């Protein structure tokens, strides 16, 4: 027979564990990190069909921390922007489209809209403000490595094994 104090202790542990599980489960469903667009992007004309060989018209650098971003085009003064809207469309045949709308923190007339397929390093970018226009943006350098959508950040990355031939065997 367990004492009354031990019973209360066990009940409190069960209630605490259930509450913690509910908070973590609900939080992981509702709260997720916004799509990461940080890195160096080359901007090319939308009208050019062969965008891989076309010269870059501009270079855009994006520094992003969650909903906040600093965007600089052609070494211009970086503009502080805040993610105001993220639309994820997974319902249509051309599924997994993402549309990110960044609005200037200091000047709401400065905007940058990224529109494209999720997970690709290519977006259609529309800018309003000091440098206006629409371009095809291709990521040439990421600030942070990409993660697979189904791989949580807490799962260890797969290890690769390399074999080397001993020096005496290469002769």
C-alpha cells in the first residue's frame, strides 16, 4: 500500500508530464520557423528564358533572423524588413508554393516579395522602394545550411564514411 503523499506525488508527476506533452505537441503544430531566405542572391531578368547563363543584373544579400531581415541590393545601404505575411499553398497541382512578404520596419513603402516553390533556391522577387523591379532570384550562397522538411533540427545529421588507402599500399 502506498502512502497518501506518494500517491499525490505520482499524480502530480502524471499531470505535469501530460501538460508538458500537450504544450509541446500543440506548440510544434502552431508555431514554426518562417521560411529561410538568408544568403546571397543573384537577380536576373524575368523575361530571359535561359536564366542560368544570363548575367546577373543585381546581387541581393539577405540576413534573416526569424521574422526580421536586412536586405541590401548591390552593396547599397541594408534595409530593415519584417515578415508580414507567409502563405504556404500545398493544395493545388503545382503544390508547395511559398509567398513571403517583407515590409520595411522604418518605411512601409519598402517591400520585398519572394514567390516560388518551397525548398528550391529560386524565387520570383518583387521589390518596391529604392530599387524597384521584378526579377528571378537564384541563391548562390546560403547563410545557413538547408534542412530537409521531414528532418527535425534535433536529429543528428547522417555521417559519411570515407576510406583512405594507407601510404604504403599506394606505392
